[in-house]
C-alpha cells in the first residue's frame, strides 16, 4: 500500500507537464481534421522511465531458465504450471514444450503440448516421463485455497515428491520460489528459507547452480551457496530463488 501511494504521488508530480503538452497539442490539432480528441487518458510516467524495466522475479527467472533449456537441449521438456505468457512462451519460441496443469487450456498454442493432470494423484504413466522439468513461481501458491485448490499445509512437499517421480534419473529440474524468513502470507503464498529448501534437496539432487532476484528486483546469477549467506537468505525478505538441479 505504501509503494502504491508513493507511485501515485510521483505520478501527480508529472501532471503539469501533461497539461502543458495537452494545451500545445490541442492548438496544433486545430489545423487538422483527420483526428479529434474525444477523451483524456493521462499516462504520466512513461517519459521518465528507461526503455525497459529490467527487474523483477518473472522477467529474470523466465529469461534465465529459458536460456538454460536452450543450451541443454533436452529430449523431452515438461513445464508444470509456469506462466504461459512468460516462460512457456519463451521456450515455445524455439522448441516443443509439454505443459502440465490441473486447470484447462482451451487455446491451441504452437509448440505447446498440453496435458490436464493432477500431480497430487500422479498417474503411473508419468513416472520417469521427462529428462527436463521446470516449474517457476508455482510451488508457493497452491494448497492455500487461493485457486479453489484443497487446503493442505504439507501440499508443497507432496508436490515436490511428484516432480521427483516424473523426472528421470540424471534429468534436469529448474524451479523457483520466494525466499526469505520462512512464513505463509495467507492466502497469497509461502516464503521459503534457503536452508529449508536445501534440506529437502540434499540426497535427491545435485545443485548445478543457484541464482536469486533480490528484494529490489535485481538478478544475482550463479552465486556461491555460502553458509552465512544461506542463514541470512542472501539478505532477502521477499526475494526469488532460482535452482538448477540434476536428479541423482
């Protein structure tokens, strides 16, 4: 809420410039008949932004993992519930990607093979199914009732076990979750401590790389998993940890 108010106050500071432009343009427009102004639709901040806002969880994680999959070129890549208009679209631009989701998908998308599946009740045909799996900014949201999903305090662990069973031995797993002091912000999401995640991964996966997006939206790529930094969650309160793993 505080950031929302700050952004609105900042935008209002640009209002005099908008009104000046409006007045000048209206004078110029008086000599033309092709168009007329029918309403005001003030966009106040774009003049003062950079050419792109290159920050935030989704931008960096989607691009980073899509590049890794391009480099690895797996035989069969499956994505589980990641953003279709972000990460899935990136990968589908250069290869086939299979998409598993409990929700329906009615639109056909080039290079996307869709399967509606409940991974909490895994069909035997999906065991050892793929040599590459991704699931980005998904695990934190479910089993809190946000999407009419069943309430389950342990749902995230059951989900991780399902992913483990779908992935072939020595297969790649890419996943991301919010990192920081461990908690639930009901019913939006869970936030995971890095030590909690590592305790689950130990013995199941080799960690090929760890990257994170900090609270300010900046990417830190391929950082060393340092004990002191792990205990501090790399200074994140609500960051995003991005793991590249190999199943043992």
